[in-house]
């Protein structure tokens, strides 16, 4: 298992986090998604998966939810 933290712009509420969680949860190997909302605009998204995820797939899932991936880290 690996956990990666991503920064996502524009998420400020439970509806936002639910949309992003749903889309990221569709990616193969994703076990858990936890979100730390920040009213300032950029929120942390912690994704636990069986193996490292492809950044392009994560970006596409976040875009599909209507938000913008700002960056990723370990």
C-alpha cells in the first residue's frame, strides 16, 4: 500500500469532497480517499492505493469532478 497526498484547488465543502472522492475511488487500486478541506482554496487529498497512481489519471479524475489538481507529493 502507498499513500500519496495531492493538492486540489477549489474544494471548500462536503459536496466538493464527495465529488472528488467518488471520481478518485473509481481509479484501479484505490483503497481509501481522505480529504482535508481548506476554506482558503487548496485542499489536501490523501489517496491510499495498492500501488503508485499515474498522475495523469489522478488529474483526469479530479478534472472530471470539476476541480483542479494543484500538485502531488509523497
